[in-house]
C-alpha cells in the first residue's frame, strides 16, 4: 500500500487539473455567451436570428420584469412585412425551458401583452364568440404524452373565468386537443379514455386495451350532453398507420389507432373531424354516420393535383374555409415521430373538394422559411381582417403569416427552432386576432428600484402612453401634478426619478389613443438618496472589505512563517518516509 504522503501530490495535481478544466470551460462559456455572441449580433444584425435558433441565447430566452412577476418570451423576427402589424398572437408555451406554463398573448412584434400563471399545462388559447361576446378560451389540466385530462376555461375581457366547461360522463375528462364553440353556442370537445377491446385484427391480444377517441357536443350554459361520437363504433382498427409494438397490452399503455385532434361543425349540422393516425379527414352526419373520407387507406376522392392534394399525413386542425365552395384548410405534419416519417417538411394546406364528382384539388400550400418539420401539433387559421393565413408550427416554436396564395410575409420564433426535437418549448397551436380587447380589473403595477420607477399592466390592450404624476414632499393634501409622459412600447416601461428629488409620492396613469384615462396605479412613496452618499457608502464598504482581507492575509503569513504549521508538516514528512514499502 502506498503511503498517504506519496499520494497527496498526485491528488493535488489531479485537483489542479480539474480546477483548470472547469475554470477554462466556464471562461469559454461566458466568453461565448456574453462577449462573442453579442459582438457578432452587433457587427451583423442579420446573424441574430441564426444565433437565436442555434440556442446560443438559451433554448427559450425569457424576459423578466421589475413591476410584475410575469415571465415573458423573448421572440426573434425572421421575416417581416408591415401588413402583419396588427392584432395579437395567442400561444400556450410549454416545455422545460418555457418558464411557468400559462396562456400567453403577444403583440405583433412579439412583446408580451398578457400572461396568466398558476394554471397547469394549457393548450389551444384563442378568441371565440359566445352569445355575441368575445371570450378567451383554452384547455388546462394534466398532460401525459400527447393526451390530457382537464377542463376548458372561458375568460371574459377582464380575464376572469366566466365559464368552465367539462366533459360529460363517468371518468370522462376533457382532452387538450379541441374546444370549439359553434354558431349554435354549443361546445365541441375531445375526450380520450381507455376501454378493453379485441385487438387481434392488429396482431395483438384478443383482450387488450384501446384508447377510445370520442368527441362531445355540450350546451355551455347547462352542461348538458347534446351529441357524442366514438371512433371505434364507426372506424375499423386496421385503418390506422401508427406503429406501436408495445401499445394495447397494458391498461396503462393502451393503443391509439385513431387520434382525433380537431372537430368543426358546418351549417348543416355535420361534423368535420381530423384523425391523425389514420391520415383522414372525415365528415360525420348528425346521426353519427360517416358521409365521406378524404385521405387514408379508404380515400374516396380523386386527386386532380397529381397527388399533391392527398399528400398529407399525421395532420392536425382541419377547418372549413368556405362551406359553399367546399374549401377546407389543414396542417400537414408529414411526421408522427421518428418511426413514422413521411415527408421532408410540414406545411399548411388549402384544398377544394367537389362532392358531386368526388375530386380534390390543392389550391395553396404554406411552407415556413426554414422548411420546418413539426412531428406533432400545429394549426392553420384564416384572418378575415387582412385576408391572410396564419400558421402555428406546433412542435417547432414558430408562427408564420402568409397571403392567401401562399406568399410568406412574416415569421417569428419564440424559442430555438434547432432544438425543437428536444421539446424544450412548444405551443400546441398558435392563433391571431385583431378583435380582442382586454380590460383587467387590477390596476397598473408599479415598483421603484434604484431611482427608477417601472410600470406595467398585464392584459391591458388599449394603453398607448403612460403619464407619471408626483406629489411634493411638503404638500399636505398630496395634490398630484403631471411630471412626464412616455409612449408604451413594450410590456414594461420606466421613468427616471433622479432629478425629481422634491417629490416623495408617485403614481402612473394609463392613457388611450384619445388621451382618456384607462386606469391609474397605486401611490408609491420614495425618499430621494443623493448620489454622493451612495458613492461614499460604496467607498466605505470596499474599504471594509479590503481591511478584512489584509488582516486575514497578515495572520495567514504569520502562521505560515512562525514555525507551527511548517514544523508539523516537516515532522509529518519525516514520519511518512520511515514507513517501509
């Protein structure tokens, strides 16, 4: 056995090597992150989106604020056109790098307008009308894999919960995929639940477990179930394309052969549904019968576009664009995971169906600037205000805006798209609306930090300017006067208080486009501190630190050279040398 004395120098050398490596790695990281990346972005602003997508700013860069606890996204613009500068973008960012989950509204430039934290996982945030009034609607609940169990929320313009809609039936819970309010003021929603089934036709057990795909139509005001449709009662199990050798043998791991992800209702009372795992768009009658099938193994339409119209798979979000003309839109994923990959990239599609002749034609397709491939999720939306198409890229953290004919106008990313395979930050769907108006009940939030007053108002959509008001120290009635006015350009703005030493109380007023007051903050007190006192205090603090360090060094030097430490070490070395091998 080697004596400890001979091992100690090696241990010290190893620790030194480890220390050098760790220090070098940290130095390299901080040099790249805080020196080279900002330098490259400054020298060539066109590199900024690339650096962003590579994840050099983080997998999902976040923005914190002084006056609010909200954590916002820091988006990057890949392509921009002024025609996109209208309305708000509605997302539900989730993932390990996306911060606290919650429905999120951004303005057209990607700045946070509203975020609600405190919910579980959320999906499918959008504006819908119910009884002539706009509501923010979304799903929230528990999520495992691609399924969920929760309920649907409808928030009024003050962001208060006006309705909470739940699935009907024992052990039936609302799924994350769909919540659509119809023109009849009813709600369509999806439900996934596990049932026992004979899976022998799939080469599995005759007594196995199946994920039943169900959609319900519910009266929102009463919660009454109006209609229910179950896929297994109408669609054969062999029509699916999903390959999952382990699914179906255990109740905890049922087999999902259909995967219903969108439901819409037309003026005739028929239901348009998208089934991801069968690659089909189906039309279901009010009696539950399937009227026609587009795509999949039993497609009933002839492709007039040389195969391009039926070239969709693992799709999402089928919607009528025009019932009268037979035009619908969908999001074509072209991928259902690594083992189920069909095409090189995802796309939005606009198709025209001729029901008399049973033909289908591709009118337009919508491809991202980077030819994004989203293995799951995604949405396509028509914007009537601008006649544009808006596409959310689902598993890839991006959204794009197009002219109807497919010309890309704008594209923004809210996380590093090159890292999307790791699921760090995604939004199930993305929507845009120019009609939403938010009137939060809470007043604007203000906070003073280091002679600067910060103000924000989470959810307020009509604020165009902030007015700072102050009351003088010697005033007994605290009469406020206008001190400054600034434009609202982002979620949070700030006022410098350095030259306002004669004021001790402040408040901020929110102004609309006409100069009318929308709301005012609470009054905050502030006692002015001279910059000279702060400088003197800093000098004294550093002097105290230096004195402590100097005295500590002197004591260490004395201990090392008085003989105590040295004698003990030499004595120890002499003893270890006498130990025989």
